[in-house]
C-alpha cells in the first residue's frame, strides 16, 4: 500500500508505548552495561557504548511522569535513535524499552488521534491508537533539546 510507513512500537511502561518511524531507529539491542552520569535528571539513566559512541540512555516513561525502574532485567532492551536537530552535537541517543519493540506497518487509516485525552508533558507531541494499541508520539525537538541541555549544560 502506498500510504504505509514502517514504524516501531517501543514499550516504555506496562501500559504505554512510543511510536516512531522506523527510519529514526538505528538499532534495537539487548540491555547492556549502563555507565552512570553524575548530576543529571532522573530520566537520564546514564550512558551506553554503541559502535564507538557513548550514548545517553533515557527513560521516556520517567521523563513524562512515570515511575523509575526498580531493577533492570533481561526482558528490557535498548533502542538507539537518530537525532534530527543537532546531529553534530549528539548524533544518537538511546531509549529504554521495557520489552521487545515491534515493527509495524501503519497506514493513514490505521491511526486515530486521541484529541479527547490530555497530553501531560511537552515531550509528547500526540497520543494515537493503532489496531487497539495506544501510543505516544514523542516531540523529538523537545526531547533532543532537553537531553542536550542536561548532558551539555
């Protein structure tokens, strides 16, 4: 179908997912060693090494008002995302996935906006439903600028 895009649904909490175009996801990998960063916001979990880069790892659920993870387990994964605003300063960053992200074909008719639900954080651009699943579409501009401000004050 012409109007389909490949998207990735990333579970960020038991009831929440983030929906991103597949082109923004560089790689999905199993959880690896996280090096702590001192004096950062609680939603920045630390940094991970990936292909020679040290990438900040964020917990999108915590950023948008969710509870932090008590203990990381082997069911968690990491999605490496491409930056769109300032790739010269931060070409990639990573987001914690509380489960296995899944590839999904999305057509215009599949996605329904939730205009009746209020968005509780600037990091969320919109709320949508696709095939009985709800997802947050992140505000990548806000997310990237906030992350840059935290890791490069």
